[in-house]
């Protein structure tokens, strides 16, 4: 499985460099995300690297090639989920590095930082997204992989719109609700959200393994 992760890193070398430059130019130099948490560029880079790695596998028929190798399918599936952790960690480290570099020339007190609430919320959103994405990825293969991220985004977005509409019908102020969730008073709820996301990604791994094991590649 380690070799599969190394393969993803090698495939992504130029994209990692491109993403590193993107964060520095748009977030720190141009201030395009001014006022947003530092987790925003980290999440964007994470999603970019993870999805490109998946699409590259199917575009180059790596999925069929890997299945023909003396590799257990559980290792192929697990490597994809381990890759989520790897690329998220890498993206956060690169963003932190830019923050440190920018702090050498810009006033530190005016620069954003990683708040615990924003980190937990970002991790939860990413985990939920890939908990939906990978079972579909292993089920459909190259048929939908080029637009699969868009399908998941629209599905999750639609679910969020429905949830917001339900809250409005129940006279729950959405703005205040989100603000409260991002304050320290609701840290326990945030940790419950993260825990639920971790359970969902574990369940997703089980589903992906079942689907891929029984799929003819």
C-alpha cells in the first residue's frame, strides 16, 4: 500500500508545486481570500490533489492495471482513503509554510490562522465528501470519474439547500446557527460532528471495499 501512496505523490509532483504557488499568489500576495479562515486554501488544495490523483488513475487505466498486479484489492481501496489523509496533511503543511513565509514580510497580527473550529469543520466537510465520492468512484470506474466530483458536489449542495430550507420553515435563524457552531461555546458539538464524519468515512471504506471486491475490472 505504501508503494501506491508513493505513486500518487510522484504523479502529483507538478500539481503539488502548482497548488503551492496558487496558495502563495492568490491567498497571501493578492489577498483573494481575505477575511476567510486559513483552512479555505488548504481545503481547496486538498480537494484538487485528491481528485486529480483519482482521475489520473482512471484516465491512464491505472485502475485496471493495478487490479492485474499481485495486489490485494483491500490494499488498493485502503490506499485511496489513506491518500485522503496524506494529501490533506500535505495541503495543511504547505499552507502553514506559506503563512510562516508571509509572516516574515507582513504584520503577523493581520494574518489569518488555523482556528480549532475552522479546522474541525473543514475536516468534517472533506471527510463527508470523500465518504460519498469513493464508493461511487469504485462502483463506476472510468464511466463517471471525470465528472464524479461535480455530481457529489451538486448532491451535497442540494442536501444543504434542503437543510437550510427546513431550518427556515422551523424559524431557526441559519446565520446565527452557523455563527454559534463556529464559536467556542459549541466545541463539543463540533467534535461530535468530526466523530460522525470519521464513522462515515469508515463505513464508506467498507462499502468501497465490498463494491470493488465484487466488481469486474
